[in-house]
C-alpha cells in the first residue's frame, strides 16, 4: 500500500512538472540538426536551463512536496528539515528510492554526522539541479553523502575535484586527510592520487604543518618508497624526528619508521652528527645499530669490495629522487617546441664515501619532435631526402656520460626526469619518468603534454620546467664465503 501511494505521489509530481514546463517561455531554436526518436532530422529546442531553474524553485518553495527529510546529528540537538519530492530523490538515488518505498510516514529521518549535516542542503540541491559548488573543507562530507546514497555522478565528480585540487593551499593541509578518507572509503583512485602527490612533492609537504598530523600507516607507506622527491635523506630524517617527537608513537612504530631511513645515503659526517645530537636516534639506537654499522662500512670501502659480501641492491643503498645538486640539475627549456636543446651537468659518481670526490659529466639532449625509426626520412636512389611527417614526432630526452671510466664498473645509472607543472599558482611535480639512457624507453614521455599552447599546464611562463636526477645503483657481485 505504501509503495502504491508513493508511486501515485510520484506520478502527480511528474504531471505537475510537465504542466509547469509547458507554461515556460518558448526556448531558442538552435541551428543544429539532430535525430529525433522517429529517425527524422530536426532542429533542437532546448528548455534545459528552464527545467533546472524550475526544479530548484520546487526545492526552495516546497511546492508539491510529498516528503520531509529530517536530518539529525547524533549526540546533538541539531535538526534540519528539508521539504523534498520523492520522485526526484528516487530518480537520483537508489538508496532514497528504497527508503521511500518502505517508509510509513511523510517524514524520513536521516542520521548524519555534523560535517555531512552541514552540507546536506548542497547535496539535496545537486539532486534537483545537477550542479554544485565545492570548497576544500566540503569535499569529504559531500563525497561521504554521495557514497552513502549511491549518487555515482556526484561521487565521481567529487573524486575528480579532489584529485585536481591536491596542490591547493589550505591553512592546515588537506591531502593527508583526503588520503585517510579514501583509504577508509575504498576509493582507490583518490587514494593513489593523494599518495603519489605526497611522494612527488614531499619536500614541500615536510615543511608544512600537515606533516606531523599524518598517520603512522601513511608515514610507513611514504618511507618505503624510492620515488620520494626531496632535497636529501637528511631532510627526511629531520622530518621523521619531528613526527616522532610530536606524536610519541609506540616503540615498535618508531623503530620501524627509523629502520626505513636510508642511512647509507647520508655522508659519514652527517651520520656522526646524528649519533651525537639526535635525541630520537639516541633513544632508539639499538634498533638501528646494524643499519648504521653497514652504512659506515659502505662509506669506508670500495663499492666493488662491498658488493662481494653484501646485497647492495637493497633499499638501504638505493637513492631516492634527491634534488640536491650532487645528484642532478634543474633544466628550464624556454619555447620547448622551437628546436633541439642540450645541457651539461655533473653529479657525484655514487653515494659511497669512496666515490665522494669523483664526478661524472652528463650531456642531455632534448628534442621536441623526435621521430621513431619507422617514421624517419627515407632516401631515394638519387639521395634526395623525402619529407617527414613532423606532426608524428614526440618529445624525447637522451642523457649520456661525456666520457667513459673504469670507475663505472659495477654501477648502473638510472636517470629520472621530473616534469613540473603549475597548479593553483603552485609549482608541483606532475610526472616522473625513469629510464637508462633515453625517455624512448618509457614510450609515454610527455605524450599528453600540449607544448604548443602558451596556457598549457605543462608550461610555466612559456617554459618547460624539468629536473634531471641521476641515481647510481651498485650491482651485487658473486658472494664470497668467509
């Protein structure tokens, strides 16, 4: 009986909507040809804007309302009443549809948290109008409501809004909070976007107030990554020390976090300073004593000799994406579509103290329209070069050492190119590409970048901002038994 009454109310509301729309002023006749349901061509008459306006008026005025939404917040006296229409709610949300069919009163009681109750009016208005304005602090509760009531369009729209506003400035930071929410809500897209942003822009995150508020789970997820972009491992240790002092975690959590630090990437003098000045390291030194000992061995002996006895491919001896001049160089390419460019820079041969005084000179070549072999110019019998399809070219970077050296034995150099972009007025790392010699190994280097448009998000003041990082990776040799 309740279901039948609900359907009658829905039918009456639909009839009322049709009558109101019929009374609307005639719309503009467009010149576009379209196919109607009968298959014949015709011009389009659109009243979509009028429809939205009248639906919004129905919500605001409560005309024809057949259900009252009573929004209650647990543990408070806060109550919000909204006059609504079961047809609209049912069409937009399968959860509302089921609740309305099983109700035994004209009042539908909804229990919502305080943050969701604060934006519930916005949520309902979206169901009527199909649009919504969002602030950073409203994104999470709106996503909660969209998820709870299975409004998939809004849920996907809020996820997209959040992924596009990770770089937005906020008083206390928001990316870590969004990550924690995405983890709890099972939104894999948002979770991965937040984690990637935090990893690729960690140096700026470490300097924000948001860092000390992150959870231990997120902390460990970051510490275990090799693609962290930051100045140095010392910068990471200092931030970890501040986090431990602020949060006072249990001993196991602190020990696991400290063991994720790559001490071998710190110069011996910095290791000595930490052991004598760091209160956190003094407290937990026993738990990392073996890592410190191996790090000192790593710095004091030849990497080739070290590789005979230890696995130097483990994370302790693997550099992250350090922005320090020792490991790479920024490269700003103005008018990147104009022609090929080249640059040279030097890096330390390797992180080992044994290689601290050795330098490698690198030559980098950027080509905005490099052509694969299959698309390169063909030569006729007379030697005349056939024209090439320039539009088929794509950006490419090649990085090679200026000279070869016996010191390179046992070392594999991984090159990393960080591509910067400007988002909400802030320069952030947008892409990270890893390769051995050429970005051709990736296949997708700047594949989606529009370098010809001055307003492209990949260009800052008409220039392409890159940062090249060279990561020396030592190779493990055959283990020698003692």
